[in-house]
């Protein structure tokens, strides 16, 4: 007897492709704050928006559950994962562990090409406006891409594609916290010195100890700014008794 599934029992290839595309779009919307933390994801609305059925939408959401970006609650549906300081602290701690090793290995394995790429990444980052508007309420997408590129190039010579992937996944999660925080309170981020240049200078000089210390300090200061903003927001009066 044949054990092959009937057509109606499996997800079609087109649905899989659609789910992959939708997952990437939803992931981007969550990481950039377009879908706010804690909000319910309406499958009907998404199906209408993407002109597709519920199947690829659900497949995409299940994939995002595995990434920790979406939560699935019994009988209630899917929700964008809420932001908490505990999760952020764990992300930053893990990021420091992973990128400390990645940076050490990159400096040890440095080549002329790696140095040139790092100098170029720093150059373009420094020449790009951080904000897209005068009110500084919206990050410039070009700056964000060049910021990601700088940090990726910095550790790109570590010799492990798997380590680089893990670092990138955590970076995206941390950035989602930063997007939300910075749009509400850009001042603490603007006031920071040019930490990227200091990190790059140490790395290019082969000063592993200083480069790692500066990188970890950079991430921990980001943690302090975000948690302070969260605290001030939660303690702010809401106008009700």
C-alpha cells in the first residue's frame, strides 16, 4: 500500500514559498517595531494583505515562534513576543560571549582584505546620518544597514559561518529593542561618543584585549540605555488614577 500523502494532506510548494516570503516580511516588521511587542497577530488581516490563504500565514508564524519573535497561546492565537529586560539582558550576555570569541579569532586571522573591508565599513557608517528626519523620531534605514555591516565585518574573519549566523540572529533581536527605545528617546544614543571608531582602531592595531573590552562596553552601554528607558516609561504617569 502506498504511503505517499494525498495532495490535500500536504502543504503545496507554492504555499511553502509564500510562507518563506511572508515569514521574512513579518520578521522584518517585528524587528523594526512596525508590529509592536505584545500585539495579537490577526491571521485574517494578514491573509488579505498578502492575498493568500491561512496556510502560509500560519506556517510563517510557527517559524517565527521557533525564533522567539512570536508566541502562540492556546485558544488565543499568535502574539508578537513582549519585550522584557530579562530577555534583553540574556541576549546581551550571550552576544558578548559569542562576539568576544568571534572578534578574537578575526583579529588573529586578520588579512589585508579584512582590514580594508573594516575601514570601508567604518567610513560609510560615519558618513551616514543616523536619523531620517529632523525630529530624530525615525532611524535612517541606510544607517541601520551600514551599522549592521560594520559589526558583521568586524567579526567576519572568525573562520566560522555558524558562529557568524548566531551572532547575526542575536544582533537582530537586540536591534528590535533598540529601534523601539530610540524612536521614543533618541537623546542617550546621540550623546554617545564614536565608539565604533575606537573599536575598529584597536582591532586594526591588533590590540585584541582593548578591542574586546571596547566592544563589550559598547553592548553593555546599549543595555543600560534601553533598560533605563524601559524603567522610565513604566514609571511614567499614565494620566489615570
